[in-house]
């Protein structure tokens, strides 16, 4: 039988979830929002290229690239991106079985922490997907800054658990 709290040789007390790609699938909303912003600016774009880019790198990296090649500011592009993505917040879907996994682990006493680049809409997304009740706390970060992850992890460790009792679940490289 699978013993949830003892996995990979770790006595797990907490999980830090990188929200996108582990619990929710927001890539369609992300890509559509970027495309709408680029269309508004009359910038040619390829939807498949954007999808691949943001899944393997990040939205921030893509918008920085577009800003540089089109003499725009990254802040302006982010504002435009959020103009469209915030309208689509409720279109974001959970990944298959994510809620059930959270429920099982939560009922075993494991704390859930969310680490995401999303801003305040994270609460709305998780509430809409009936997942907010499982989260102990959230940390949001801006851009591709590894120091934000370090700060988030240190904050969690200083409050609740030891480093060897935490598992980080991400869908890509650790920032």
C-alpha cells in the first residue's frame, strides 16, 4: 500500500505546488490572452510558437522578447496581457484528479502551499475550482526571479516545517 507521508524516503508534512501545470491548466488562457494583446498591437504571431515558448520557458521571457523586438516596455505588454487574461480567469481548468489528490493529502495532514506568478486572481481560480480550502498559504512572484522561490521556501520553513519534510512539485525547471 502507498503510504502518502513516506514517499521518496521523506516524511512529508508539506507540499509546495507550482500552480500552473501541476494543479491547473491555464496555458490555453495564457496563449489566447497573449495572442489577443499582440493582435491589438498588430504584431504578427504564431499561436503554436507562443504555446511552446511559454510552456518551456515562461510568459515573462516571451513578453520580454516581444518588447525588445518591437520597442515596447515589458510593463506595457504585461498590462495588455492581464487586460485579456483577467477576463478569462474562470475559464481555467484543473488538471485531471488534482482536486482528489489535494483532498487525499489534506486529509492525511499534509499542508499545501501554492507558489505562483499569478496575482490576486489565484484566489478566484482556486475558489472557482473548489480547491481554495486545501491551501494553507500562497506566495506570488514576479517574473523569472529565483530569489522569489528562495524567499517563499524560507518563509514556509521558518513558520511550519523542516526542509526535509517538504516536497516541491513543479512542471518544469526549478526557478
